[in-house]
């Protein structure tokens, strides 16, 4: 059989064709690489005669020779030869392309045939071996082999019997092992062993030797359950995760997880009762000494009444510590169940026992609901026990710091309760709120009486504090900046503002107690807020003067006092020396450190505010009452400053409206609600009126040591500055504390707080005007100026070039006022707003005095009116050198009055209706004297009637 030929062998067969040479590989490559035209090649191939494609026996050479003509032509032969060569080349190239194209398929088919041949040979070997092995097995299988198998079966049966006998023997010795496991507290192992024994006993019940074993095992199982209940009760005071895990595993083996949860809640309730009784009993017996009183037989409520005041706080702390341990154990119990429920859920999702999974889910749901319900129940029990303890003693006997510490402990306990079950601690809140409000009312009444005493004995001397003084440096406000930590007294701890709140249970879960009492919970730091002489050091005083005269920028504390009066803004750029020099006539304290202006009384009020805020921060339910009392402190201080320095009935008669309607409303409200004017001396007054008077405070009286009538001291300007600016400083501190107060104020009471700030605190700076107006009204001799103006002749016939003498006299008064201010500034720093208000008041009074003087003129000519303008312009020019206040107050008031002389009749009538700031006298004089020369009598009467119409509503 002839096999397949390779491509090379197939090509060699072409040698049979005479004169045809098969191209080699190189020639094939050259043929393929030569550029060719496929269409031309195909035409060449098509042009080959069909005889060339006949059988192999075809003789090509013979055929071509026969075709030769009889007469040969060399050129034709060469041309024909070239044509054959082209045809041969085209065929060779076509053959080469076909061979190369089919070669991979040929090789692949050849490999498949070879692989098939190898597989057939392997199959033949396997079949041969299989037949040989079957033959061996057939020859080796006999009846003896089956006999061996039967003996092996008997052997296995005997081994099973031996195992049963050994199990029976083990069952007889189970009691000893169970006792050992119970001593080791391996409850799951003991129950597992007991259950296995019961199962085994049931399996071998046909043996008479273990007939009584079932009843014995049942008794043992009941004994294990009793010990398990005791072990469960230990969880309530000191939770141990390993111990509780064993107990839960044991109850799960018994199938009594729900029963275990019921028992656990009963144990927690009992633990709370036993714990508080033992703690209080220990303190009562310790304080009673060797008395024969049988305190152990008393009820818990009666036992609490025997706690002495000295041991009250330590006992309360230990009581809360013990209750914390119980609540922490319950919290950790819930954590354990949440963790294991998640693990059980994950494992159940992988299992396939649907019945067991449903039963487990039911138990898990029951336990979860039971634990959640138990949170509120346990917290209610804790609240009732602590409430009973609180009611056992009158808290009014404690000092303020001790009372705050009691509130702090209760506040911490309420925080624990809120984190424990989300409860708002209604029982404790109501109990402690009533006692706190009563305590605080009495405390606040005493503090108000003390404040009145301080105010009546205050000489309004400056309390020297450092320039960097802040209320946060006072002990009473340390709670606002200290972080909570076990080493810090709870009363010194602020509200946490961290981004992630850490609960007390998370903080103390691994150890510690939030109710630990420090041996010394007082703040050991000393306050460093006072300066010796208004400067923090002699070097600072020296540098302050140097900075005033140097080219360097003004210090930051001076920049804060350099405020734009129009906008109230502080300039961004530093104040240069030139600007500083230009300001020296308005600010009389640039050479002093810009320390806050306050008195000892102000400092005491701030300290009281700090104490009040401690109580409010500790016990937020009484926040409204505390803030109300705090507002009374500020109200009384503001009312006292007004009564001492600002009350002047003549102020409003000037028509300047120095006391704003808001300030008057505030003062009237304070007087009606807080001030006892002692007008209700009638013995037949109702009980309600008497109770209302208890809530009020007598109006304070200024100390006799404070003199406000001396012109040398500018009528007590130093005392007025200290008093007024201390009130402004106090208002600034209240503004600083507003966010903290707003955070603890109940939402329904926030309007009260907003009203207090908008209608009372914000009016403190408004007291500057009436208080300093009294100084401005007496600082210059305005009556003397009116007398000098009355002596001036205004009906001159020539335009004057020299101003009148009253202008120089008035300017001398201002220069004298400036010197007095400098003298006062040596005692007390006069802030820029104060000096500006003083200058503004004086200038305003001077300008109004000038208008009043012009209104007293009997005769006036056009030249006299020009003289008035000359005098006023001279006054303004000289005044602008004394002060930097711009614009000059009431400048238009004078200029408008002078220029009104030039108005026509119709314009004058409209002008009178538009300018109601002038008095009737001033308007009448303007019509009669100034306009009399160029209007007739009828027009004058018409203008006077218009003035009368304007004046009528004022009556």
C-alpha cells in the first residue's frame, strides 16, 4: 500500500516531464517576492494549451518538436521559447503558492494520523492486561475466602458488645466526674455529659444493671440547674465574659434560654436592692458607732434618713458607683448577646436545618425584646433608689460647693441613664429640680442682698487686672475649658464637643468609674488676673510710653481702642505715629495698657455668673430658672449704675432724647419686676403682694464716699467712667457667654433669652449718653456764654472782620475741659468711645447754646447775620484743632438757623414745617426779628400761626 507523499516527493515527480525543472525553495521565495500581476499570470496560465494538462504519459518534448515548422526562424524560435519560459514561470509560481498554502493542513492531518495510531496501540495493551487480570481473579476466588469474611463479621459484633459494656461501666462512674466539672464551673460540659448519659441510659435500658440510672441522672441535672442559677446571679455585679459565655451555653444545652433571661432580670432587680441597702447601711453603721440601733431591720427609705451630712456626699458617690457596676454589667450583657446573635446568624445562613434555625431565631427575638424592655425597668429602679436617698436629707443645709457637687453626681447619673436606655430621667429630674430651684432661690436672694451691699459700699475705684484678662481665667469658669477626665472633678468638666462622642459606657467599659471622687476636687491653681498698678510690670509701663513716641506700630491693645465712630470697625492697617498724634486729644489713655475697666463688684458679679452657669451646666432642666436669676444680676447692676450716675429728670426736657425708648422701657421693666420701692407699707396688703415683695430687692444708694459735685474732678468723671465702662464690660461678658447659654436653654424658653439680650444687655452701652451728658452739661459755663452773647450788638451796618469775644471765651472753656480730661485720665483710662461722647455732648450743648443766644437777639441786620456766620466759622476752625470728631455735632443745626434769615416768605413757611427740632421761641424770634425787615405784618402773622400749629401737639 502506497502511503501519502510529502510535498517535496510530489515535486520530485515533476521530473518526469522532460525539460521541466522544478524550482527550489530559494527560487520559490524569489518567485513569491517578485512583483507580479495576478491577472497577467492567470492569463498566461489560461493561454497554455490543454494538452499540457493531459496524462503523465504525455511527451512534451516530442509535442513541441512536432510543432516546429519546416523552415526554422531563429527569432521566432527565441520568441516562442520566451513565451514557454513565461508560461513555465507562471505555472511554477502558481504551483509553489498552492503547495505553501496547503502545507500546514497537510502537516496537521499527518500529526492527527500519527496520534491516532499511538492511541490504538495503547488500547491494545490495556485490553491485553485486563484479560490477564480477569483470568487471575477467576482462578483465585474460592469458598475459603467467603469463610474469612464471615469470621470478620463476628469479630465486629463482639467489638460492639465490648464497647457497650465499657459505656455501661462509664455510666456507673458519671457522678464523680460531674462533681468535678461543677467545681470547675464547667457547666456546659457537665450538662453535656449528663445529657449524653441520659441518652446512653435510654439506649441500654434493656440491661438490668442500669435500670435506676435515669432517675439518678435527672436529680443530678436539677442540681446543676440550681448551681447554674447561682452562677447567673453573679453576673449582675461583676460581668465576666468567659463566665457568662459558659452559663449561656449551659442554658442553651438545656433548651431554657428564655427562662435564663427571665431569671437574669429578676437577679438584676434583686442586685439593685441589695447593693443600695448594703452601701447605705455601711455608712449609717460607721457613723452610728457602737449604738444598739438595729439598722439592718429598717426599711431602705428609713435607713436613708440616718445618713449624716458629713457622710452624705461620699455615701451618694459610693451608691452611684455601685449602681454603675450593676448597669455596666447589664450593658455588657447586651453587648454579649448582640455579638453572639450576629455570629449565630452568620452560621445559621450556612446551615440547612430550617427547623432549628426558626427555633433559634424565635429565642433570639425573645431575648432581644426582653433585654430592651429591661433597660427601662432597671433604670427606673435605679432612679427610685437614688430619689429615695435624696429625699432622706434636706439639701438646703449644704454649702454651695457641696450642693454643686451633689448636683454634679446626679447629673452624671442622669447622663448614664440617658446613654443606658435613652431615658430623660423624669423621676430624678423632677426630684432634683424641685430641690435645686428652692435651694437656688434662697441662694440667689442672698446673693442679691450681697450685691446691693457691695454696690452701696462701692467707691468705684478701678480694679487693676491684666491686659489679657479673660473670665475663663477665673476658677468659676474653668469648667468651660477643661476636658472631661477621671482625674478632674465632674463639676469642672465641660460639655464635650468632639466630633465623635464617646459614651461613658465605652469610656469605662474596661475599667474605672465615672463617679470616682478625688481627694481634693478643688482647683489647686491660683488665679493670676490682677496687675499691681494698672501695668503688669514696670517694663511694660516703660514700653507703653516708648511705643507712644516711637515710629513703630501701635500695640494691639491700643489698636482695639482705635475704632471708627461711624462704622464701629477697627482699621485693618496699623495706626501710624502721625495718626496717633492726631488722636491724642480724643483718647486720653494711649500711654496706658488697654486693660479692662471693672470694679471689685463687677468681678464678684462675674464670679456669681460663673457659679450659676456651673449649676445650669450640671442640671440642664433648671437652665431657665438659672438664666432668669442671672438676668436679675445684670438687671440690678444696670439699674444701680443708672440710679447712681444717670438719673436726671432734666435730660428729657432738653428734647435730645438721650435715653432711648428701649432703654427707658428696660429700666421701667427692671423697676417694676425687681426693685422694691417700699411703697407697700400697708399691713392689710394681700399675701400675694407680700410674696412678690420677697422676690424684689430694695433700690441701692450711692456711697457717701463718692462725690459727684466737684468741678475739679469733672463731677466724678473718673467714678462715672469706671462704673459705666464696668457695666459695658459686664455686658460684653454676657455676649461672650450667649452661645453657651443658648445651647442649654430649652427651646420653648429661648425667646426669653433672646429678649434679655436684645432689650437689656444690648442697652448697657446706651447708658453712656445720659451719664456723660450730666458731666458735659456742667463742664462748660453755658450761662456765661449766653450773657456774653447778649452784650453783642447784632444790628451793625458794616460787615465785621473780627469775631466776637464770646467765641474766645467758649474756646477757653473747651481748652479747660481738655485739661481736666487729661487730669482725670491720669487716674482712670478714658476709652475713645467715652471721650468722643463727652466731646460730642459738650459740642452739641455749645452749638445749641449758640442758637439759643441767636434766638435772644432783639435786633439784627444783614451785616449782623454775616457776623453770626463769622463767629461760628471761627469757633469751628479753632474747635477742629482741639478734637478730631468729624463731623462736628449739630453743625448743621446752627448753620441752618443762620441761613434761614435769607429765605422768602413761602420758603420760610415750608422750612418751619420741616425743621421741628427748633423750639417755639427760636422759630418765633426768627420770624419777628430776622425776617421782620423784609416781610409785611400779614405774612408775619401767617408764619407765627404756622409755628403755633406745630407747637400745639407738644402741649
